[in-house]
């Protein structure tokens, strides 16, 4: 029987100490332990300069379109409905900016457990 999955973008710190982007999958129906969920809004036109994620967390975009960039120039676009696993808690970090006229509304889900290694599905 085929497993059911949903797409996810993982932002992680590689063995080289730099932030990287990869597309992966989250297996549906698998429970994950979380510390908390928090809803946030940032005004249209906003940006945040170089930083790392404060902790491993899922970031689910509800409104707004963003461009994320790593210091190596890897770029990803997040749109409403996209799931980001922000796990680059060390290293060179990333920055983002809103690229449409909408505020960025999102939910953060801070993880209470370890994050799978790069290159593996999130189960």
C-alpha cells in the first residue's frame, strides 16, 4: 500500500556549517511531539536580515509570499499553504523578504523531538 505524504521544504545546517534548502516529504498520519504552536503576522513589505532559526520548527504560511535566501544563494519561495521545516539553528543562516502585497500570517510549531537528517523523509 502506498504511503500518503505532503511536500515540505527543509532549511537545515549542512556538515559544512552553512544553511541549505531541500524539498522533502512529511508522512501523513504520523504524530509529532510539539512544544507549542504560535500564530504570527508580519506587515507586507517586511524583511528580516541574516539569522538562524531559534529552534527546529515547522512554519506554515497562511498568507503572503516570501523569498528565502541562504548565504550561498540558494533561494526558495514560500506561498500560502507551504510547509517549511526551519532547522538551520546553527551556521550561516538565511534571510527572507515578503514579495507580494499581503502580510505574512503563519503558524510556528516548535518541535519537541529531534529533526530527521537531511535527505530523509520526515516521518
